[in-house]
C-alpha cells in the first residue's frame, strides 16, 4: 500500500519549520486536492486509483497534522527521532506534584460525595478553582511551546547539538502539556 | 459503457436523477406513475414476484405481512442492534438467524441489503426506461452519519442491483452541491437534513479557486435513527391511545388497521404544515368512526422531543467546526420532515437567519447526486467535494480502552499507521479490533472488524508489523499490513462485524434477477470489455502527455505491446484472458502513471494552473 512515509512538510514544499502561514498552507492543500483527489481517477487504471488514494490520503493526513499547532510539533519531533510514537502519559512534572496530589484528593472526595451525597457544593467550587488554575498553566505551557518553536525555526541552520537541545525542550513541553490537559479533562468530566 | 445516474436511497422515498446535458441542470426521472418519488417499500407478491414503490406502498394496507418499509433503518446492523426498532416498526425478523438480520416477507426471508437492492433495481429500471439505454453505474447517497458497516451495506446493495457504485456521497453534501449550483453562494453553509429515518447536520465551506469551486465539509454530526418516522410513531402512539379510550376496539400495533391509521395520521401531519387545524377520521371495523381534531400547537407539543433531539448534533457540529451559529452565511433545509413548521422555526431561531427552502426538499439530495455522478463520469471537473469521516476510527488497547487513530471530521481519504510487535516469544498472531465512535471504551463503540495479524515466529518484540488503516473517499475502511523486517506487504481480509461476508454477497449476486436473466460469463465479458475500453483510452491520453517523454524506450515498447495484446483479446470472448491483459497493461503503465501524478503535484505546488493532466 505504501513504500515510505512521506515527509508532511515536503508534501507542501515547506522546510521543517514550526511557523506556518496558514492561508498559504490552505491554498496549497486545495490545489493539491484538486489534482490528487480520487474523483479524478474513477475511470483510470487500478494502479492510478491506488496511487491517488494513497497520495490524497497522505495529503489530508499532512494537512490535518500541520494545521494543528501542537500536532505539528509532535510530528516534527517524531520525524526528527526525538519523540516516540504514542509518547503521551508521563509522570507528573515535579513542580506540579503538590498541586496534582491535592487535585486528585479532591476528585476522590467528589466521587465519594457523589455516592454518599454530602458536601458537594463546597467540593465543586474547590475543584472549579483548581480547574481554573490548571487551565491557566495550560495557557502558560502553550506560550512556552510557541517560544520554543520560534527558537527551533531560528536554529534551522545550527549544529545538531543545539537543535537536539531545542527538541528536548519541545518534547518536555509537549509532555507537560498533555499531562495538564488530561488533568483538566478529568476534572471537567467529574464536574459534569 | 451504460449511463450513469445519481440515486437518493431514502428511508421513506427514493429517487433517481441525471444531469441533463442540454440544460446542464440535474433532473429527477419520473416513474411509471408520473411522480419522481419511489416509496422505499417492497412487497412480495403471493405469486412470488417482487413489487416495489407505489404499488407496494398500497399493499402496506392490504398485505402488511408481505410488505416492508423503512428498511434503511436495518442497513449494516446486526440482530442485537435493532431491538429498539422492533418495538416501533413492523419488521418481521427471522429469529433463527443469529449474525445477520433477515426479514420475512410472506414465507420468504431477505436481508435488508437485498431489500435495498430491489429498490435500487426499480430506480435503475425507471432510468433505463427513460433513456432507452442501459444504466450500469451510479452515485448513491448515504446519511453523513452512516458508519462503515452501513456504507458497505449500501455499496453492496448497489452491486446486487447491477450497479457499480462509483461513489457514496453524503446526503447533506449532495444537497449543498445542488444548492450551490442553484444559488451560487459563497461562504459557510449549514445543511440541516431531517429525512424519513435519519438526521444529519453538516457544516461546509464553499471556496472559489482558480481551478473551480471546492465544497469543503468542515464537520458533520447526526443520528442515523432519528427522522420523520419518529414523528409518525409519536403520532401513532398518541392516536392509538385515544382510540382505545374512545372505543372498545383493540388492534395490533402492526396490523392492517394500524397501517391505515398511520396513513391517515401522515395526511393530518402534512395538512398541518399548511393549516392550523386538521381532522383525523378513522373508521373502525365495528362501524364506529373516530374523529379527532388536531391543532398545529398540539402537533408541535407532540413532536417537540424529536426536534430537540436534533439540536445536540447541531451544536456539536458547530463546536467541531469552531463556529458560532451566527458565523454561518447560509442555512439549508433538506428532507421531507423539514416542511414541519416547528422545525423551520426552530432552525431559523437558532441560526438567526431564514433557512433556504427553494429547492424541493425531497429532490435536492438526488439532484446533487446526479451532479456528482456527472463530475465523476466526465473526468473533467468543475467542482470538487472534500468530505469528512463522521466518526472517529479507533483500535482497542489494553483494558478495553480505545485509542483514536483517525479523529472524526478528518477529510477523507484519511489514513493512520500503527506499529505492532509481539509480547511473547514465538507468538504467531496479534489480535486487532477496529472500532468507530467517540466513546472511550471499546464496548461503547461500534465494532467494525476483528482480525488476527499473522506473525512469523520470532523472539518477543522483534517482529515489526506496520498496519495501515485507510478510510477511502466513500468513508469505507481498508486495512493493509506490512512486515517492516521483510518488506512483505499483505492486504488484510477484514470480515465486517455486521456479519455479511464476501461469499454471502456473491451468493446474493448469483441469486439476483439480473444475473439469472443474463448468462454470468456473458456478463463478465461485457464488463471486461467495458473496462478495457476505458483503460485503452486512458493509456492513449497518458502517452500523448509530454511527461511520457521520460519513459525509457523499453518501457514504451512494453506499453505498446500490452496495448496491442489487450486489443486483440477484446475481440474474443475469453473474459479471463481480457482481465489478464488488463492487468498486464496496468502493470506496464505504472511508471507512466507516477510520472503524470508527480508532474501534476509539482505544478500545483508552483501555484500554476495547468490543463488537466
């Protein structure tokens, strides 16, 4: 079905930079879709139909990935060999340990309270403020991620040691981000 | 090659349409009774023949036990899925079949797929009578929220009806296509499509490019078991209760009387779209006549729950497209049920704008299908549909959780690769369970397929098998695997979880009337010749392209020899030989095909606009 995985950046003729002009990306996506979409090959040979299916699906996968600022970083680190596929759930970042511990305790209490029925209101407001605090941290991580992405773009011509250092930083930020995001999602689920 | 048509295979009514080459406009084809709607009702005549459409609908009253309607609700589902439906619909399901739903018409049993094929064949006949020519290919519409199994079942039904289904198009997308032509709208459009049995909401972006118009679906949502049928069910339950109170007569909820009551109530519902009051008159066998006056307000109160159920998907689709109701430039209403004043009002209030209803809501989907059919047929396109997959694709992981690998609303075709290895020494298989749905646990998602990856014996962790999951432009899953150590590729036979496998499809094909009429081998020859015609034409066109200069003399000679060999085989009657020659030519032109596609890509990247390659 496929020979080699194509570099998503290369599909759009882009360097491996994290800043992407979204309007231009969309325009290229539409132009390439027009050429590659299976609709063009309904009456073509089986090989051509397969080729079109493979390349248009790659194009769509690439566009989906690169359109998402976080997905883009994950993908870049993946092809640069700095991140394992499916690397998500990590240990709590050390500086968050205390807060996470408190949060989990409140969550447990909420679950208990839901079954026994007592003290829900106070617990909920405690969790809501915890959620707010983690949402804020998520915003901070996003900003740091953006700053590190700029660093990467500026270091495109630098030596491999520098680039590796930036990649490690990006990777840490991604893990931190996905950890906090999971926390927020869990809290939101319990608060529903 | 025969003609191509667009078909709306609906829960309540089905239609067939084509693009009139004279006017360039799509048109629905009328049937023998003059109308363009073919009721999706099938009846088995006591003499053994199949009756479809209007005459079958009349038999709902006289021979309900030999007649079936709303079969679309059963497509692509298993016996365990439909317990709720059975309470509401008079489906007479054969209890002896465990994995596949079979419904009884009289003393015979049929799969929903075969029933749908009867409807498709009827529409094919309408079109053939209209053109005086064979119709052998079609674009068929499906609810956007149909899952893989429901789509596959629809495609298979086409095959059994003697139609090559070139594309399944989502109903709201088809409607947008028909409206786009009609209105020349630009911007963001919401299509609210409440049909007989299914509800869809799609958010689209209409883009003008230098190549042509692109209809990009941003998000879609819906409920494949919510529609006008549900309104009728509520009305029927309400009236049944009233009659029981008023009169002593009791009647079985699925018998002839019930069908008569349902008919009368549907008339009342239709009248209430225009008038403020309408009267139900229902004569019972004991001579008493039950009379009840319905007001629109009473109808609204009764159907409010159905309308409310549509709003959840609407909100989700907007959230997925990251839009607010007021961001939409246009709202389009599709499906017969949207004639209901309460629905029009609810949609208008939610989006804060007057929805479009200019095109006949019963016909608009078929019209869009006809347009897409013509685009696919001509190969030269003036517009492009970019649709999405409505449900996330996932695989089961440890502990019964689901890892999402292709998120919902991804533009299709879409794919994802997963790497697999073994956990113990000399393990020979890895079980893979593919699911569709948004829930976190496998048991809450729709199971699409289970299969075992064969692995050559090796120490644990050494095998590296890459599995590629691909959702094609029809929204149907394909799976392929590749052994990364050996480079061996194999496609995987994925047995659909809904229970109908390829050999069963083959059997239905053989049993279907089309194949009984015409000798199987003869038909194979005709199909093989048709295919060679299009491949010979495509090859000639490709060789005329300047890019073909990059072929080596050897490659060119091989193509020419293959062309000559195929030409020669076509004059004979050996379809296996023709197929073999087609394969050889396909193989010989592989490099040429790649050259052309690469050149198309590089011109697109440079932003130049070239004539079609």
